[in-house]
C-alpha cells in the first residue's frame, strides 16, 4: 500500500539518525553492534520500499499532512529507490568492514588500539547515512540543502578521524570548499524562491521559465553541487581527503558522497530545471567531464601511493557520470541510453571504488603502507586483496561483464546515436588510460617478492567484505534489467517512447 511505503520512507530517513545518537551515547563497546543492527534493518526496509514501488508505483509523502508548497514533500520513485538500494548495499559493506578495521589490535601499545576512531566513527557514519537517505528522498530544494549539510559536516569530521597532520589538512580544505559549495547552492535556492515562490521540485518543474534570474539560479545551484561532486577543475580537495582518511571513510566518500551530489544534479537539471536548460547548456558539464576523465586518469598514472591513485581515479569516474548531460539529447533512444547509462555507472562505481579502497585499507592494515613500488609479490602473499583490486579494476576500466562496462556501453551507445563522436572517443580513450594504471598495479602485484615472506592475513571482516563488494560490481553487469526497470517507475523524463531500449 502507498501508506505503508510512505511509513517505510520515514523510517529509512529517521532510523540512522536515531541510531547515530544512540551509538554516540552508548560508547565504543556498544556502538559497533548498534551500527551493524542498523545496517541490517535499513537494508531490509530499503528492499521492502523497492518492492512496494514495483507493485504500487511512486510515493509522495507530505510531512505533517501539509502538502507543498506550504509543507515539505518527500518522494520515492525509481531513481531515488535505486540510490537508496545502492547506499544500503555499500553502506552495509562499509559497516561490516569497519568491524575489523577499527577493532583493537593484538598489541599492548594503547596508541595502536583505535578506540577513539571506533568510538566516533559509528555515530558519524550513521549520521552520514541518514543524511544521504534524507537527500535521496527529499522533494524540496531547501530540504536538500539541509541534507547536504548533514552529509558534508559528518564527512568532514570522518576525514579528520585518523588525526594525522595530512588528514587534518585535507579535512580543513574539504571544510572550506564544501562551505563555499553549500553557500553558493543556498544562494541559488534563494533566487529560485524569490522568482517562482516554490521550492518543491515538481512544482518548480511547472513554474520555472527561461530568463535571467532562472539562468543565474541554475548556475549557482549547479556550481555548488559540482564542488561537492568534485568535478574538474573543482576537484582539488578530493584526492588528499580520500587518500588520507581511514579506509572505511574513503569508501564512504568515493562510493556514496560523490554519487549523492551527482544524483542531485541529474534530478535538478533533467527534471526541475529542464525548461531552462537547453541542449547547448549540457555541453558545459560534458566538456568538464571529458577534461576530468583525461586529467584524472593521467594523474592517477603518476601516483606512487595506492589510495592516492584510487582517489584520482574517482576524479576520472565522476567525469564519466557527467557525460549524461551532453548525451541526453537527440533521439528518444539516445536519451534512454544516456539516462540509464549515467545512473547505472554511478551505482557500479560506488561498488567498485568502495571495494578498491577496502582492499587498499586491508593492505595498509597488514603492511603499514600503500607504496605501489613496494607491493611486489602481493598476489602471492595476499591473494584475496590482489584479486579484489583486480575485480574492482575490471569495472573501473569498463571491461565486460562488469557494471562499469554496462554503464559505459550505454553512454557510448547514446553518443553514437546522437552523433556526438567526440564523447565516444573520450569514453574509449579514458578506459584505455584507466587500463594502463590498473594493469601497472596488477603487474607489480604479480612480480616475485623482494624476499620470501610469510603469507599476509587480515581480519576476515576486511577481506570478505572487500571481495563481496568487488563481486557486486561484476554482478551488476550481469543483472541490469532490475535497475533499469526501477528507473522507469515515476520516470520524471517521460521516456515512455523508448521502453524498448534497455541496454
């Protein structure tokens, strides 16, 4: 029933926020248990909400019974449901991984026991998860701002969790940039409200008209979200933040936080502000995305640390996602492929990149470093994590049968159908460059070790979770029908004429 789906949405938003407070109050001993139980319940609730969506269609919920524009509206449709499911999948993996990563080590040295990190990781992580769920379900531009602030400030604190000088410096830079992004977004929302008198996304889609104020509002909102998505050339805060954070935090940032900013841009550009944004406007994020693919991939090739390489890879992967905007034009079939491909690629990236950062974290856990040149023989000494990085790399490169391949293939198909061959070249070239730095690392892993050392072992929580997330990125390429079917429900883009164009 729609009423039950609406109640599920309320719990999906409220539960992680309540659990965050409970984990903070309970202390370090009980916090992990609260986190895992919350992750399991959230996953179950998200699956139930998705099943209800398939049966009954989209759900609109008015907080307190006050309908927009007076009240705050929430919306569950195929796009938001897919984002919630991806967050539940990756979030559960991160939660399980954190059990091993922050567990006290077998040492008498108190400095090696990550008590403080464990105590504060769980409430901050659950707060981030709750903010993401609020963001995905929000149907009000100001409420989105509130959700962005929840996610941003929790993520900033997570970056600083390790307490090193590099992490604190990266967190400080992240703080100032995300503050600028939030203020710019809020200014755009203010201009929108002053011009049209509504903030509900569906009402905005009906009210927005081309004009100077509309163009300025869209530009400000887009700029703020592009900063949070780390789109080139606004990416410079991302690599140090992702590379110097604890491994579970790196997985949160690269897998989920970046995906959330991209989701908002898709929702606003292609739905609420579609009347203002002409096809030529889509070339701006397309050009920036192309530059991100090339620049991010080339910089990833030059890195000497595994986590830094993965961070610059995120810059490139964000660029692929933003190709949805210039390719969403032309024939209905091109629109369908661009829409499905861009969203699908973001979900595949969330799984693959979280797996890669988890594997890198396990390597640092047992070796104490992630210097690429000193990882020779890893395939023999730590085969599970070498295999996890290889599987994640398959999706990041875009090789079949991975989810990354499916997403890139659909974007490539959209480029060919719309006659935009330049973007097709960028897609192929970016994948080739990605293959260079991924295979470079795997080649070092396969080299004989400098000296015969014992096989490396990490807690099972770390290895099993990293492998599971890497396998999820591969499985996504084998089962695209359900996600694409979800994207059709409550389709804000009216792609009914392209229902036959799935893959």
